[in-house]
């Protein structure tokens, strides 16, 4: 099935056109463009505790309020992996839903400021490069930079990501 293919839909009993949401094919991406993903996501204490414990991370800085009060931050911090995952996840509907083949790697990941419970994370993605895959016809290697900002506009995460994406037409 291609990203535009619709499986059996019992609600589609009429002849009206059916439009399936998908990400962009590699050749639809604009190099140098910044794709702004909205809405933002306010990260709660529950989000942080669930993510931290689900990923088996016992870091007291994320879980122990009394201990965290004695740190330079004075409070618990949102797990940085949750911050990164949320920023990347926010890009899916707009960019890669059904058009991503694989993540090839992440690099240059930085967390210049912490995120706290109740902060809202806003995400954007810049397309750096799109090139045809030399070994996989119909697919392209796409380089992206994801940036997350808090509600004040401060950058809290930045990460370079390389992906393999479908093209509309095989090369």
C-alpha cells in the first residue's frame, strides 16, 4: 500500500472523494523552508513521570521533587528524551506520516535550556537537504533539523536528523 492508498472503510459507502492525510513525499519538501508544527504541547508532571518510568530511567532529577529542590534547578526537570521525542513527534503529521521509510540517525543533539512541568513545547523543522538514494530507487535521503522552543521562545532542544523517505515516483 502506498501512503495515498485507502484500505476498506465501512464509512465510505458513497461516491464522495476521500482525502487521506499524509506527510510529504521527498520531492515536495522545500530545502531551506522551516515547517512550523502546531499546536504546541504542554508537558505535565504526569507526562514526565510516565515517560521516565516507562523508559526505565531512575534519574531523581525527573522523579524526586524533594531531591530536585536541592539542585541548581530547584525543581524536577522534564526528561530531555521526552522533549526530543515530542519535538520529532510533532513533525510527523505534517512531514512524514506514511512517507517515512526509516530514521537513519540523529546527530548534533543539544538541550540548551531545561523544560519544566507545565511548560509548553513548540516545534519546527528545517529541511536541510534532499537527495535521491543511490541504493534505493524511489527513495530519498532527507536531512532535517528539529528545534523545540518553550512558551517564551527559548530553544530547549535542537537535533539534526537524517531520514529515508519515499518519493512520489520511483527514480
